[in-house]
């Protein structure tokens, strides 16, 4: 009894937080460094298997739903832990062999070991789960109509889900000479999972082959000329990244050398080697980034040879793409995504449309083909410059672009008497600014088309719009990034009292 009283009087408070946590972890049904059989019941949002051992949740990279696997516990918290996959006892029928030779090391893709049909099903379910759990929204069952809830369509995938990326941003490093015959030299690839260690590669199966060629040529040419790779630990060295951009429909190629300084040794020889080895190259640029940062680009870009832009098309719209322009990396699925947004907007040629977060005008120009007037707003001034140039490039005079925060510019438009029939939003992963959602509710357009790259913030924002007088009719997931955990969606909302 005395012991109990002393604890109540503060004896327990002298116990360190680490000791208290250790006591809690000792009560768990699993122990660190022990091996167990786990039943995998789902996939987490990062593509890891969600396992159960004695009722306890373990996240297991590489495991798939429906599998029974052997695991070793690596790390524990009160409610869950992380485990390493040791072996598969019962495999999922959806498991496939990942074709990429460095898949297990590289962090670029997460789902190559899952069949493509299963990836599409999982991405739809990811959207559904977020709508129900975060948005508290009712979703219709598959095959049911909108009278029973929001219709979430099957994910629109690709007939050929490989080699789809038109842009590569590849870090450059140096591999010192190893024992025996292993030679040192420049390496180019992607970071290993959870690290800044570069995995050297000659081919990435989700990159267009032309981008692979550019990275390989630059790596070999720079190595032969003695150009040193940047070392992020010391801040020394020159070549930080190689960025390759390829126009799927025009065949034009841009090469961007991101450097830690202005002067490139043997610059003319390097440019000559690239031009000789990369047929179709139309632009070679240098971007200067001397900051200690993980951000790839610096503020200044200079043209070493050729033009400062390449051109490509999405549908009937032509775009000029500079070194730092934001441009969707999967042009095939971008057209699918934008056409669905256009379908949801249901334009007849008489509507006024506002495109919030308009970027370089990609969606705005699609909408302008069928709207009376489109107003686009974007906080990044360079993007608005590109948007205006792209409108001029396509001879479109019914679009107007303005720089600034959407939640500031759009109310100003309202004061000028601009009353949109449709508002389209395509926000970053963090979703719409709360003030923008308030503005949408105040302007009361008949339709809102929400293009999302993050199902969780989509669900959160739909809840706000629903509470403000809108009804979510349908959501269309689109697979913009096959073999990764990312999914884009387009949602249609209509104002209560209007037809869906």
C-alpha cells in the first residue's frame, strides 16, 4: 500500500519518458527484432502492406493484401510498428515480378510488384476510403446510381503504363573507385528509399527512352571532361542535376544542367558532345543553383545552345515549355484528365469560367475552347507569363490571366461584377486555401470542378463545399503515375437546387 501511495504522490513522475515508453512497448503483443507470421489485410497510403500480428498493426514494405508473410519487427510505437519482409508464405494472385532491376532499392516507384489492374482498383478504393473517412461523405456502391451517394468511377488507366514520363530530374553524384577492377566515376540515378544515396542507373522504365539517353550522355560526357559532381555534404563540386524534357508530340528535347556555379569547364566541348549524341535536341540550358538546399532549381537560367523553350501539344493546344515551367509529366493521361474536367464543366459557349491555380494555363486553354470567357489566377508570376504566352501562341483572346493569391484576386473580380457559372480548381497537394473555399461559396457558381492530386485534401475540401450548399455528384480517378501510389481525381459538384 505504501508503494501505491508513493506512486500516487508523484513517484511515477520521476520515471523518465523513455522508461515509460519502454514499459508501454513491453506490453505489446510483438517485440522488436522478433520474427512473426503476419496476415496482410490492406495497403497503406505509401504502398506498404498493412499487416496484423496478434491483432497488432505492422507496416511491411513489399507485402500485398491477402498474403501471409514472414516478417522481422524493426520499430515499434504504441499503436503500430514497422517490419521487414523476410519471405512470402502465401502469395497474392495480384503479385507480379517487378521488371525494374533496381526496384527494391529505388524509391521512385512503390507498386511495380502489384498487377496493373490491381493498382487501378486500389487507387479507386483509396479515393473512396478518403471520401468516407475524412469527408464523411456517402459513396455509392459500384454499379449504383448517384441517388445512393457519390459515384466514384473505376480509375482510368493507361493501355501502356510504361515509359510515360516526359521529364526526368536526376541527381548526379560520384562513386569512388572500388577494390579490384571497379572504376570510380560519375553516377546518375534516383535516391534509395529513405536516403540521399544515389542508385546509379542507365534506364528508368517509367521515363521516356529519350530522357534515359540524355542522362546517360551527359553523365558520360561530363565524366570524360573531368567535370565534378556536386557533393551536398561539403558543398563542393559543380554538376548537381540533369533535367531532361521531351515533347511527346513534337519530338523536341531540352537538356538542363543544374550547376553549383556559373562557370562550366570545357563548356563548348560538353555542348558539342550532347548535340552529337542526342538527335533532336533543340535546347541546352544551364540553371545556376549555389544554395545549400534540396530544391533542384536556382533562380537563373541561361541558354547554352538553341532555344529557351521546347514545344509540345495536349489535344489541340500547343504549349511552350521552358526549363522551369510546370507542365504535366504524363501528357497522355493529362489529356484524359483535362477532357474529363471539360466534360464536368458542361460548357455550351455562353459561360464565364474561373480557373483557380491555373499554372501555365493548361486547363484554362482547354476550357477556353468551349467557354465564352475564362479567367485564370496563379500566385507564381513566371507561370502567368507562360500562360499569357501560351494563350497568344494558340490565338486565344477569350482568356485573361492575373498574378496573385486566388483568395485575393477572385473576390476582386467579384467586385468588378465578374460572376462565374463554373469555377475550376486544381490546387497543390495541400488542397484549397480556406479563404478560397469561402469565396467559392460566396460567388455561388452553378458548378465546381475540383481537380485533385491528393485524395485526403480533396475529401476535406468537398466536405466544406457540401456544408456550404453544394452536392458532390461524381468523382473520376485518373492514373497519372502508374506504378506509384499517386492518383489524380476530378470531382463534379453542383449547387443545391440545380441539375447535376
